[in-house]
C-alpha cells in the first residue's frame, strides 16, 4: 500500500504556495504604483519611457 505524505508536509507546501502567490500579487501592485508615479512625474513621454526602462517596466 502506497504511503501518503504527512499532513504537516502537505500543509507546509500549501502555505508556501499561498505565500508565493501573495508575493507575486504584491510585486504586481508595487510595479503598478511605480508606473503610475513615474507617469505623473515625468516631464514628457521620452522621460517617462526612460524612467520606466530604468525600473525594468514597460512603457
């Protein structure tokens, strides 16, 4: 009879997966906020594109 994983390990893996999703969501929010901030403060379109590129964001 195959042995199943202990509950604690399964729980730990689920917790880790949820943490990864939360971190990815947080990164998305922070990138969006940075893009908005740059757009509001850029002098012109060229400035905006350069600043977004410096941050690793797409124009």
